[in-house]
């Protein structure tokens, strides 16, 4: 599990108390939360189920972890460019919410995963699911945004995410580049 904010973290901790038949882990970075109200100690979430934050028609941002606020800001930036964006908080790297992911993939031109992990994590699991179900055969554009495969010096978390390429402008720019790219036709002269 990867919580998008401190309220989700509380719900995940509450949920994990009941998991006795398999391993369970929660990823949450250092630093402060976004300042949301905390739920009661009784609130839990359904294991393996994500949640739709906002609905759109063109792009689906599938987030895992605390980059959710940046994904919501990216969706606002994209809206100003005329791009309709769905934002989903996946909540779980394993088990994936296959039903939600596959439904979203069929309804959008582009799906992008955003996570605070490295290559080979959540985005790779999503990509494998989509490939195995033949979704790419039908033309879905797909990209993953992960932490770069390099050492990032310890710093203020915001500066670290900026350097990692995971802030709202970097997310919206990547999506814009994919959506609005113009094919270059190479002319070969004899």
C-alpha cells in the first residue's frame, strides 16, 4: 500500500491490522502530510481497490503514493490546455485493482502512472497487466513516471521531487508532450 495523504495512511494502518494471511507493507515518505482531517480508527479500505479522484475522458493519471496532490495540480494545468483528465489514487501496488485499471485504459487515449518508486515497481506491474490483456494492441498510449535511477542528495522533499521530475508541471508537460507531439517525417534524398 502507498498512502496519498495522512488520512489514507490512517485507513491503511487500520486495514493492515486485519491482514493475518499474507505479508503487508505501507510506503509513506518522510516529511509533513497535506493537512487533511484524520479519520476514525475504525475506518478501513478495501484491499486491492483504488479510488477515482476526478473523472475525465482523454488522459488517465494513475497515481501510487503521495504524488496525488501533484497529479491533481497537473490535471488543472492540463485542463487549461483543453485536456480532460481522470485522476486515480491506486492505493495498492499489490494486488492491483485490475478492474479499475482495465476499465480506465479502455476509456482513455493515454494512461500514465506516477509513483515514488524506481523502474520495475508499480508502473511495471500496470504495464504488464495491460500487455497481457491486449490493451496496447488497441492503441493505448502508456508511460510511467518513476524516481530516476540515480542518487539524489538528501534535501527538502519538494526539491528532491523537483529533481526527480515528479512535480505537477513535469507531469503535465510529459502528458502534453505525448498528446501534442507532431510526427516528424524524414525525407531521404537520393
